[in-house]
């Protein structure tokens, strides 16, 4: 997969994640990831974020079916 880059989580254990369109490079959203969300994203190939308001993992599109 290439060279690994160290990820600097903040004091709350979170890192900002910017989601972009692969073709146009347009920024689609910004969300937060904790270590578990990052691990699940890498393992599944689907975006998993940390919801600060719900204090829970958030599998993007799981409710709507748009994963």
C-alpha cells in the first residue's frame, strides 16, 4: 500500500478527515475519525467516522443505503 504516514490525533483522540471526489477533487465534506473509525475504514474500504454529537461511530451512508 506504500509508505505509512504517522497520523497525529488531537488531545481528544480525533483527526479531521476531508472527503473529496476522486475525479474532480471537489471537497465533499469534513468529518472526524478516531483510531477505531480509521481502522474500520481501512479494513472495510467504506468511510466510518466518529460523531462528536452522538459520541458514536458513524458508517457514512449506512442509514440511507448510500455507502
